[in-house]
């Protein structure tokens, strides 16, 4: 059993490539303001990169803020996984910490840039276990 992965990826596509390697059903938050907004109707885990070069302001991409400002989207978020750059120091994967605190969901995992094969394996296993515990069993 698996749920939905919602993610944001910039033009570098690092987060996109990570999500593709996971192999789960996914939906991408639009990059451009002119793209149609994403609305979800099922529980999901959010995967998000950290912006801002380690600064507190700007760590969460504006597109993700807009997506989560929709109360229906925000209510279905079950957890967050974040990408970052260890060069950011203490602000490594800060976007996940901020979203976790604001939305009240667990910050489930952190990975650097586009992740390693071990990161992919750990996230796959962790999400399968998480969804088995949290998603209703089909009748």
C-alpha cells in the first residue's frame, strides 16, 4: 500500500529526479505562476528542497507556501521530507523544519541535493511503513 508524494522541484530538477527514483505515485507543485495550481484530494507526504543559501527567510520555496496556503492541501499533508545542501550549515534542510512546525506534521527525512541510492532506499522503506500505519485499509 502506498500514498501520494507531492513535491516541488526547481529548474535544476534535483528533487524531481529523487522522486522519480522512489517509484511512487506523485504530483508536482507547479514551478511557474502561470501554470495551473495543484490541488490534492488524498493524504500525501511533501518533498521539498531548501532555498535561500541557508538563510531563514526564503528557505521554503514560494510555490510551496502558495500550495500549503490552500487549507484543503494543507489538511491532507501527513509529513515532510526535505532536501538541502550541507554547505548551508545549521540551515541544512531548514525548509522541512519550517513546514513541519507550521503544518504540525513530522519531518521524516533529510537528504542532500538529489540524494544517494541509500537515501532512496531509506525513503522508500520509510514511506511504505508510514503509509501502512496511517492510510485506511481498503474494504
